[in-house]
C-alpha cells in the first residue's frame, strides 16, 4: 500500500535503519513500520495467488506462434503457409517492411 507524508503530502519511501524498517520523507518525517506475522503471511499469500492466476507456461513442444498465418509461397521450398509480421526498419515516412517465415522449412524473407 502506498502512503503519503502527513506534513508535506510527498510519497513515503521505505528505508532500513539497523534492521528496523521505516517509511521516510524528504521533509524529515519518519514512520516506523511494524507488520505482524499475520499481515506478512497474508501479503505473501495474496502475491502467490496473483502469480498463479497470471502464470502461463509454454513448452517448446507446444509450437505456439504469436504471428498470424498467411498464404505466401516460400521461395526455398514452395510451401504456401507462412507466419507474417511487419517492422519499421527505415525512417518513419517510409512504409513498413513485411517479414515472412515458412512454417515448413523456417526460411525467413522480407518484402519492402
């Protein structure tokens, strides 16, 4: 939780002095932090739950592609399916460069 200084309304920052944690402000205000074991355990459990919900594990065997698949003939193996993406490789007033990667042989080429 974010706390602000009651004297000047600046953000309070965490600092450790001789093993004691405290919040301090530029103006000189200081507030000692005293967390109970229950509060610490509660915070740790909440953080673990948040990580479990948002964690996605991707294995190399999954073969997940983040690029759209388009119909484009590969110049190397003549396969007609490729991944496609665009990047701005030149100045902003020029068009983007289109990149393609063959799904069969993994050959990558570009078109201006």
